[in-house]
């Protein structure tokens, strides 16, 4: 009975968690993003500190390098995108012409639909137009909150990186027994290695994809090839959804700038071929089995955190899933069914081998 009550309470907390995280996004989103940034940037800060720099300066340089990298990436993407805004009316008109030609080719389907509607006695439903805020109004409303969240994220990440040695010492050396210190050291090291190595490897792969897309756009004579390469690199961080979005953008741009329908689909088809080769051959071969995750879990994490935090949650979904996977490998996977019958909730740990050396203050 006690196990059932505890399990029901846990399920209730799990169902309430999305609403809590969504309502408190101003607090929880910067905190989670700062934790991921701390895991990724701590090795860089350790290397800078090992080179003789003070810990405070090493932490500031690690965060500053991330800020500079993001600023350069956004500058390469946003400036050409702003310049392309003036061409949107022309592309929309060309896109309408392409779809008009396509609709004329399949006009017989529309005639058949009209005949079926007349036979079945259906009436066309009236259209209802809803007034929605313009894009500029939405951006203006979202900017203050976005700036605040970015500032909190970077500030939290800096203080976490700066205090990483003290946090490690407190986590490892203040345990009740040596065995728990060993488990904590193993879990901490494995989580940092997995997440940092995954993000670094995927970033290099996506950078190569962006370079290839930029070169392909330049070879095809597409305007702003660097912007398209940057978009491909950033969207490739979103499993499944990002590449599909890139295919849609290239398809719409190609149809809006080409003279024929088939020619307009060439950029999207070329990128889709590149993505299939990268995602099915190159990335699995480079990452290996250590970073292989269940696609169902990836999609669930992507939809779950996108629902809660939007685009930022989508970017953080895979690192969060990888962190939880590494943690469960050490703590043990929840034994929900056995817990109902009195077994321990975390009765199995996948990693039982001890570390070669006992934990120290610098572990």
C-alpha cells in the first residue's frame, strides 16, 4: 500500500511538472540551460586554469568564448536574412505562380471534388479571419523576457563554472562513506564526459554540414549561401524536426525564386540527400554506440521540452536526455513494477566497477 501511494504521488508530480516548469520558465529555463553550459564549458575552463590563469579569469574567458561564438553565428545568419526581407514579396508572387501552374495540372482533382460536393449536398463553410498580432509586435513583446533569460543564463553559468572546484569538493568529499564518494565521482565524471563530448562532436558535424550547404548554395547561385549554411548547422541540432524544417525552407525558397516547379525543388532535394547520408552513415559511425539513444525517447524529449519551453527547450532536449541517461546508468533505472511489490525503486546500477584511484579534491 505504501509503495502504491508513493508511486501514485510520483506520477502526480510528474504530470504537474510540465505546468510548473512552464509557469516558472523565467527561473527554470535559465537554470537548466546554465547547468548544460557549465557541463560543456567546464573542461575549457579547466584547461585555461591548468595553463596558469586564475580560476576567475578562466571562467570568464570560457563564458566569453561561448558568447563570441554565438554572436558571430547569429551575425552571419541574421544580416543576410534582414537583407532578404525586401525580396519576400517577389518570392511570394513567384511561389503563387508555381502553385497556380501545379493546380492547373491537377485541375481534374478539383473538378472531381466539386462534383462530389454537389452530389452530397455540401455547402462551403464560411471563412473566419482572426486578428492576430503582427510579427513585429510579437518580437517586441518577447524581447524583454528573452534578454532577461539570456542574461540570467550566462550569469548563472559563470558562477557555476567559477565555483566548479568547490562544488566538486563538496559533492565528493562530504559523503558519508568512501563508496558513495566513488559513485558520486564516477557519475559526475561520466555525465560531464558524455554531454561535453556529445555536444562538441555534434557541433563539429553540424559545422561540416553547414559548410557543405553553404558551398552547395554558392554553387547553385543561391543568394546568401552563408546564411543557408548557418541555418542548416543550427537546425541540425534538432533531431528529425530541424532537418525537415530546413527542407521546407529550401523548398519554399527554391519555388519562390525559380521559373519551373522541378528546378525549384533541386535545393531541397540536394539537402535532403546530404542529410540522409549524414544522419544514417556519418553521424552513427562517428558517435558510436556510446551516444546511441532510442529514437522514441529522443522524440518524446523533443516534444516534451518543446511544449514547455519552445525552441530553447527543443535545443536542450537531447543534452537533458543524455544527462538523465548517464545519471540513471549510475543510480539505476527506476524499477516501477517491482516497487509496487516492495522491491527497491533503484535496485540496479549499470556501472559497478570502482574507480582506479580514490576521489581527490581536484576530481
